């Protein structure tokens, strides 16, 4: 099983220095680069201090200039907020600047609040339709001249300038949870990004079942890479877990706000929804959070990760960004690198470069 890193520039309060936040993020990516992580991923979000990522291509270009081998992915380009020609050109330019290290991730978007800002009137649940129209258009633009007349975009003959360094195109990833998205990904030879949020391990098993169903329903297609993400906090003793749980609980209150527009956002800082009334929902129960997330001592985390490996997860995505302090984030990553990663054979699965392209 190989490992990926998700790290965001996040300010949890107005007192946090933006320069320190940016430098910390870069240093985490450099640690992952030196340790042999397969890839590092940058998000796209708008007008939110908790995830400062108005353009993932800019972030990845910056990382590319300060790393040597780690692959660099968009997690994800939010299809409803872009034009296919913009996406094709920016992605190809990053692939050129990074020496062919781009992993192109595309998805539907997460927060209804952002849809209200970027695509007023569009429901988040309808975002997948934009992904399914955009991806074939971007691939065609990467290949050469192409004209498009679709439901959401229409443009005369154009092409991507520049072209990607990786041919016929960079590896493609799709953020998938619903069965329809797994089917689309397998049909189009796209790797899978999945995220069970704070739900139990059974949720990851459900995603794997949907993946396997999509493979059975599309005989003859190549098996894409299946990855799944969790918040991670590796600690030296169990007493330190409470700091991670407190941090993620605060972040969940903000997530719940943004997903459903339940509260306000002031100067980019989302109001934290009181989750106490929702504690009966398992994903908000503090004991369940400890069980479900990748929190624990190195031995505990290894034991949890073995479950993921046993069901066929190819790459595990270490998510460092959930409001944990910078020192604790770095210590967690150090422990993961030094004491957790050696327990796993990272040569057992195919690399992203070996992904079969459509």
C-alpha cells in the first residue's frame, strides 16, 4: 500500500500568520517528498480561511518548485466552477513546470455555500453532471483541436496550449462516493479518490463494494487505483489523542455549516455549528471519532491501516488538515514516516505512472 498526503493552508483564527501557514504547508509536503510518499494533493475552495485554495494549480506549481520527486495532484478541480479550456491549459502548464508530475483530480464540489457563490442556483447534488461533461472535453483538448457543444459549455475549435508533458495525458482521478460516479470512473479509466468523512470503516467497505461492482459491470476495463482518505494524528501516547479529537470536532462543526448552509461565514471564518444535539449520529460521537479516524499510537494506526490494506485499498491518503496545531501536525507526520510506513510494502501496487490511459 502506498501513501498520499493532503495538506491545506488553513487558518483557524484571524491571529494565525498567513506566512507561517503557507510555510508550514510547504514543509509538510517536503517531508512527504523526502519520505517517499507517492503524491501530495491540493484542494480547491473559495472564500474560506479554513482551506485557502482558490486555485490548486498555483499551489502545486509552488510545491513543484520546492520538491524533487513527489507527484502533485488536484483534489479536486471543481468542474462546475471552471471552463474546459481553462482547465486543460492550466493543468498542462503545471505538468510541464513540474517535469511530468501532475495527477489530475476532478470532482463535483462539496459545499453548498460555495455553489451559492460560484454557481448560484446550482444544487451541489447536481455537480457531477458538470464533471461528466468536462472530463471528455479536457482530454480532447489535450489531444488536439476540438469543438464542443454541450449542455453546460459550448465553444468553437480550440486546443490546449501547452500540451501535457505526460502522454497521452496525466493520470486522471475522480472523487467518488455515489455508485454512478464509480461507474463513470471505471468506464473512463479514472483512478478513484474516496473519503468516508468520519464514518465507520464499514463506509470504506461500501465504497470498495461499489468499486468492485463497477468493475464487474464494465468487463474488459483496466482496474484503476483505489485510494481512500482519513484524518490522521499519530501520537506518542493515547493521552494526546484528545487534542486531535477536539480539533476535528471543531472542524466538523464548520463542515456541517458549509455543507448545508446552516450558519454564517464572517471574513472567511465559518461559524461552528453546535454538534451537541447531533451527538447521537455516530460520526459526531467523540468515541466513534477515535475509532473511525486514523488517530492513535504508531501500533494502533498500523493495525487500523492493515484493515484498509486487507480489503484492497491501493493508496491511503493521509489528511493532515483538520485544525490540529502545526507542531502536532509535524510530529504526527514524523511518527507516521518513521514508525508506520516501514510496516507496509510500498512496492506492491502499481504507481500512478503505470496507470492505463483511455
